[in-house]
């Protein structure tokens, strides 16, 4: 092969690389993103999106190996809009984030159900209304759902337990009502964290919830009642349990808590019985059992005396340090 031929081949390869590098982004994805930008009234965070540029280089956008858009993150903006239905036209999207957009209103669009590769749906600190969508159960690759700090209402879909890869569910600080679904005791895998606090959930929690070894479970500030003792157990690996400010009523005298528990908030309920001696074995950093109906001597030892009286106040007849001596 002559030098001239080699030089021509190198020149052709260089020209080809240059032409491809101008726009790696798939044209359909670029068009969809520009529609999203227009539908959201050109928010400040993405005002720099220029149709002349490769959309894989745009702020808030990431592309995968095939140069298809895999991540869209619009956060911290005062844009007044709704989530554009066009987000469902990014077929390779894995991460969708609309966060800290206080004037983002409306319902979560059903077109999101088309995103079959979606792993993370993060729509927190907005003003979204309507229900937690039933169609989320169709997204079999979902690992992370965060819909917290919105104005969502209605009940929690039991079908969320069908998601085979779900690891994290955060629905706190909405206006959700009704019970915790019975099916939540049969998640397809061990869910790392479930956050349902600051809603208006009511009724008893499913006994089957005791089958799950959560790392974190936060049911605080609801209207839940009855027994929650099934959430505890020495063989679990739970780290954070917050059942505060509900209407739970059960005897804690025989409740054994895993030594992995670091955060234990049980205050403002109707708990009865005495604090178990076994709890002196816990390495607690946060602890509160105030505003219940507990009685008896606070066990000595471990971390229980490290907390001041505030953690024990307003019970029926608790005594001993850090409260007054038992008579």
C-alpha cells in the first residue's frame, strides 16, 4: 500500500471522526429534550441548551455508551411548569430527576410508564399533586423512588411491592391516606429504606411487614395504630426505626431490639410496659420514648443514661436515672 493511499485513509478517518464528534447525541433524543425545554418555559438551569451543540454535552444531561440520553436532572429552579409528557420519549432514560422546583405542579405523567430502563425516579421538593401512580409498578428496573415533599394524595399503591429491584422508597411529607398496603410485607427483595413519615396514613400496619429486614423504616407523624412490635427482632440488621407521633399501642416489655439499631424514636404513642434490660446492650445515638404510658425502673447501663430526662418524660410511672429515683 503506497504512502499516498495511507495518507488518504488517515485523512478520511480524521474527517469521519470530526464529523461524528460534532453531534454524538441521537437526533430523536435532542428533539425530545428541546421539546421538554420549551414545555417548561426555558428554565434558567437549561437555558444554555443550544440546538447547534451535541446534546450529550448539555448541562443536566448524560448519555450512555450508545450516545442515547440516560440521565436528565433538572433541579433548583423557580420554573413554573408541569412535568412534560415528552419525558416518556427518552427511551433509554435510566435516571429522571426533577427536584427542588417549588412551582412544578400537576400530576406525574403516565408517559413515564414507557421508560422501561428507568432505575431512579427522583421527584422531591416540588408541588406535585394527584396520586402516587399505579403505573410505577410497570417499571421493572426501578431501584429508587423518591416522591417526598410534594402534595400527593390518595392511598399508596400496593403494586409497588411487585417491583423486583426496588431498594429505596421515599414518600414522606405528602398528604397520603389509608393504610400501609398488606403487600408491603412481600417485597421481591429486601428494601433498604422505606420512608412514609408526615402523611395521614391510618389503620394497623400489616403483620407481614415484620418479614422485611429494613435498614431504615420511618413511619413517624401519621395516624397509625395497634401493634408495631413485629418490626423489631434481634436477628435483624435494622439501623433506624422511627415510629414517633402515631397512635401505636403495644407492650414493649418483651420487645427485643437488634444491636445494630442506632436510632430509636418511639415517642408520642400509647406504648405500655417497662423498658427491657436487653436495651442496655444497644449502641444508641438517638433515643426517645417520651409521651407514652410506660412504667417501672429505667434499666441501668449501656447508653440509656446518656440521654437526658427529655427522652423519658410524660410517661405513666417511669423512674430512675435520668428521672427521679424510684420509691
